[in-house]
């Protein structure tokens, strides 16, 4: 929406953009109406009933039941309409469809890094197909950030040490803004990018384009070996660590008698802070990987573990044929090249 050529409002480019806007304009209209009514009344009464001579005493008013009911019931009804409407939009925004395509995002001072399951990595650019729901799992490498797609009317904080999630379905191919909406340091305002919505066929072509070194799951499997996870976590369950086969989505019994659901957050904690939750029947032998493994490699490892539970985990799409040549991060960076963290972690060995 433009007024005098100045963009006032972002385009409506996702399936729920219209719903969010309708609610927004409804609340704006109600608030404007009452703000105006109150302001006009204040001015009118101020003039109409101002003091004209000394010793004047105002009339004593005892109350008025119909009026009091009116100004209780009307605001209640309006507030409940806002609540009900807002809750239904919120539910829609917070619950990704089961068939959503999965992408990871990592916020970092001052760039957005995206990882596709197929292996593509991008910085400050995100290529997605139109007409397909997309879930983005978000984490942060350093401080609080917030991933915002104004045209899709959705945003979510990137919180260090935690996974958050948002979803959307872009409708119209085009290029739209990505912003960081949490003040995160000097170059916060420069932490921007573009989401490029492609026709599904163009997206398939894009996937085939950049030479990637295997899918996310394959990268995770390589890390699993190089970090020597496989020496303890053997499939038979006879290793020093629990078998990871088919555990994703299950509930495990812990040493302290409690239980835990194996999800991304659990796997993350078990890798970084391995002593936090010890599976019943095992000794706390695993070293902590805090500081030894980057957010991006953590994502790859978690995807690998998920792939060992084919029933529970969302199946990773088939890998496009890898072609040598162009680098994995085909997307250009406005801020600077990504620091390659894979190499440093692969050579890192857990402390004995
Ligand atoms: Cu990242 Cu502001």
C-alpha cells in the first residue's frame, strides 16, 4: 500500500497476511473511534461546562444503572471479539501444517544464515517455492535476534540456546524483505536480507544449481563419525551410550526417575550439556560439546539423528544430484562471507 508514492504497508504475500491485516485494521478502527470520541467529549465538556463565576458548585450525580451497564457491556463485547478473533489468527500462525517444508535459520551478529535439508546454505537470502507451507526452525549463535518477514506478517525471536519456530506459505513469486527486529548491536539495522519466492519449477531448478556437499543429513552423518559419536552410540544398544536408532519422538527414562521426550531441544541439550539428562542405565561418560560445535553443525547432527528414526522424523527430501563447481552458499552475502565452521569442528576432539 502506497500513499503519495511512499510505501506505508508491506504487500500481502502469505496466506494469512489478509487475516492479520483485517484484525489489525479492526483494532485500529475501534481504538481510533474511541480515542476520537473521548478527545471530542473532553473538549466539548470543557467548553460547555466551564466555570463562569466564583462559588459555582457542580451538580451532584448519584449514578445511572442503564448507563453503567452500557459502558460495561459494550467494551466487554468489543474486547471479547478482539480476543476471539486474535486467538483464532494466532492459532493459525502458530501451528504449521504437517506437510510443511522444513528450513533452518541461524541468527548471528549480523547476518541470517539459512540451511535447506537438501544441503543448500544461504546467507541473507532465502529461496523458497510459492504455494508451499514452510516451517523455519530458528536459533542464534550469539545474542537475541528476531526473524521478521513483513510481507508474510510473521516473525519469531532467535534465542541463544533454544529452538523457536515460525511458518508461512508465500503465495506470489517475488522478492521480499527479511529484517532483524530485535536490537542486537551496532549493525542491527544492517541485519537484513531478501526472501526470493520462486515458482515450484524454478525452485527445483534452483535446488539443482549450486554444487552442494551432500544433504544436511549426510553432513550430519559425517560429523557423527568425525566427532566419534559412533564409537559409543551404537545401534545394538550395547555401547557406552544409548542407541539413537528410532528414538526421535519417543519418551526416554532418565536416571533421576523422570522422563524426557526426544525432540530437537532434547538432542541439542544432550549434545551441548551432556550431563543434564542421563538416560537410565547409562553412565555420565559423554563429554560436553559446548563451544566445540557450531549452531549449523548442531542442526546437521540433529537432522542425522532424526533420520535414524524414519517413522517419527519428517522424511528428508531426496537429495538433488550434487554437481561440482559453485560453492554451497550460492546466495550472496551483503555483510561478509560466512565463517566456515565445519572444518574447525571436524578436527575438534571432545575433551578426554
Ligand atoms: Cu539481529 Cu537485530
